[in-house]
C-alpha cells in the first residue's frame, strides 16, 4: 500500500488503480494462497550450469565497467539523462565521521546531521515510518505524524489521516477489523524497504530527497484474501530543518521503477508470518 500526500493511498493494485502493474502468481496447490511457486527445471547439465554462470560473470563485469565512467561516444543524452548528469551520480554509503543519528522518538530515528547525507538518512527512515503498520493505529499514527512532519503540517495532516484510516470500507479492503485490529491467526504486513536515496536539492536548511523503495503489503495467514505482495515506488520528500532536525514539509510519489520478478517459489503463509515477525527493520543512515 503506497503513500500519497493527500492523506490517502493510491498507485497500487490494492486500490484497483494507478500506473503500476501487479503481477500475480497463481498457487500450484489449493489451500495456501501463497502457493508453492514454480518448480525448478530438472535435468540441467553441468555444462549448462557453467554456461549460465559464465554469462552472469560477464554481465556483472560489463555493469562494473559501465559504472566507471562515460561511454566514450558522441551521442547526445536524453532529457532525463541530462538532468541526472547535471545533478551528479548517485553516491553510495560512505563514512564521513559524522554520527548519522543521535536518538529515537517512539521507535523513529531522530537527531539527523544537518548535512546532505543527514537529509537522505532522514528521508529513508521517514518513508519506513509512514509506510508501517503503525499508521493503522490512532495512537501510534499520531506519534509518527508528530515525529516526521513539521509542526504546521502535522497539525493539518492528522485530521485527513484519521478520516482515511478510520474508514471501515478501507480497513475491510486491506483485511483489517473495523477498529484496525488484525483478525485472529493473521499477520498484517506493511513494510517499506528503501533501496537507495538521492539528494535532488540541498541548501543547508531545506532539502529535496528521492527515496526508491519496495513495499511489502498484505495479510499473511491461512485463507488470506489479500496475501503479502511486493510493489515498488519512488517518494520525493521536501524537508526542512526545524528545531534541530529534518522534518517533512511535503512529498510526491510515483510508481516504480519495478524490476522483473525473480523465478522464486512464493513462501507459504506460515513462513511469511514467521519472517515478518522474526526479522526486524533497519535504521537507515548514510
């Protein structure tokens, strides 16, 4: 389920609209909506395996070479490529000597450095908080909003968010009870997993940061009508330096870019529940 700045959600298959496409893998057996997935092909020879490994190694080498610099040709880049070139290449995590975050407020990282990397770290952590299952509980939602948004925006957003997350039709659509509770035997999953961040603008007290992330959303459990699925989004956050920390003043979102799904067997409902409950999230920092 994706974020939107108007207080609701949109852009994914759960709402029946949006620009993205949802791929559904039908189960091989009945009784488990997660299915057993596609079975691997039998009889693969060692020669075929060596050939496949060789192709992968060559592909990785080509990607590494391409990432070292320009292509060396005289072709003009597209508009998007020109914009990316002007903004500079994305930079990976690197040690700076500055402590990335100093504390937590209600489980949300706070006290980010007043730097470009600090703004990127804040944006990644705020995407996680605003996409979490805590948004479906009134008390936790208010705590998240107060921690993430600027004071003025937080005050304005609480009412619209309360209206969305208290709508019985919306809650029923995602498989929750009218009070936002999870049905017995089920595990509600709403978790964002940032892949990378990019600072599109930074001037010391304001920043514009794009966060590319995958979103796991659904209900894990036997007989679930809304099994956990993966979607991809890019959220761009407008941040302001307020009272010694970065806060969200607004954001926009678009679907994707989404990779091609891998040929893996879908987990059973039991295994998915165990994974969600057994693996905690991260505090993201650059």
